[in-house]
C-alpha cells in the first residue's frame, strides 16, 4: 500500500492541491501586491501551475519556485517546458532550508505547504521565509487551519490517520487555530495585514483569472492517467476511499485561510 499522496499528485500533474483549488489561487493572486521587477518565490510550488499563472499576470516580475519533492520539481520543469516558458527558475530544496541567500525576495507565495509542516517545523519554515525576504518583504499564503470549535483530540486523531495513510498530516496541531498563527507570525516579525477566510471566497473577489491553455492541457493529460493506467486508477480509488473514511465528519473542522503579512524590520 502506497502512503505518499504527494508522489501520486505529481504523477497525475495535479494542480491546486490546496483549499478551494483554482478559486483559492485566483483569490490569492487577486490580493498579490506585486510591483514590476519584484522577485517572487513560491515555496512548495508543486507541479508549477500557480507560477505559470503568476507569470501571466505579472510578466515583469522575476519568478522562482522550490519544492522538497524531486518528483514535483521534475513535473514543474516539464510543465514549464510544455508551455514554452523558460523565464521561471525551479529548484529542488534538498532539505527544509530555502536554497537562496538572505534577503533575496520581495514576496513569498505559499499554498498548502506551511500547514503540513509538523510541530515546530512550521515555525522554522517561517523563519526561513523571513531570512530570504528583503526588508519590508511580504508573505501571502493559503493554508488549512483548524476551526476554533475543533478539539485537540480530533485534530490529533485526524493527523495520525493522515500521516499513516497519506504520508502527510492534515494541518499543524502545534499551532492549531487562527489566533495561534497570527501570534506565531507576530513573534517571528511579521505583521498580519489581511485575512480572508475560505468560507467567504467567491467569484466577486477575483480580479485576475489568469488562463494558461497549455498548462491546463498539461494538468489534463496527467489527470487522464487515472483512467488510462490501471495502477494509477487503483491508487486513486484507494486514496479516495481512505479520504472518505478519515475525513468523513458532519461538521466543518477546518478551512483554508489566506493570510498576507509584512516583515517588520527590527
Ligand atoms: C499539498 S502540496 C501543494 C502544492 C502546491 N503548492 C499546490 O497548492 O498545488 C505541498 C507541496 O509542498 C512541498 N513541501 C512541503 N514542505 C516543503 C518545504 N519545507 N519546502 C519546500 N517544499 C515543501 C511538497 O513537496 C508538496 O509539493
């Protein structure tokens, strides 16, 4: 039985592996305050679809992506080649250090990467983000955060089951609630500027809707493997079944939240 769902996602060229998928990305990009010539890093860029969308909206910005998974990095590079884009640099982060020098970027974009860090790794990952940001740099992320009414026993139970079945936790339990995230950001030196809860996401919030036909095609060809390759089909059905079993609660437990924060320089 396979237990790393991220390998499966890279195999099928998945994009939007975060709360509210494409809508979540479009709301985030509509709140991306980028100036021409800014340097932007996407932490945990997965198969590269969001970076391509950003390149459509902010053609003057310099774009960089890193990912801990070599298979994700391979797929992101394949996607860029398929789309004929050679202006985005993708690097494999071989450990949880960001492979760039201090003060390299104006902004860091993150979708569903911080929440899956376990325990204090969430703090150390944010400290790494701070290190590579320029003075007054910004971070904007869409991460799944537990709702205040979800008790710590349920959180622990779900995380244990997710880790065992999918190879990753659902969402950090050391900093479980929104107030913990805001406090954590503050303690690191980030001032929270905006919070948009996933339950309020809607199309009216979207001012940019970047469309990249070839990137869409790349995602589709990967997703077709679910139907054309028996091994991939079985793996997909297996994950679907396990997800239903583990995350089948009749009350909402968590939601994706977009937070943008600015580095306050000491
Ligand atoms: C749930 S996926 C999300 C991928 C992409 N951001 C998206 O929303 O479609 C999480 C990604 O983050 C990567 N990742 C996890 N921890 C990381 C870290 N510390 N540094 C860089 N990438 C990381 C994983 O390899 C994976 O590709």
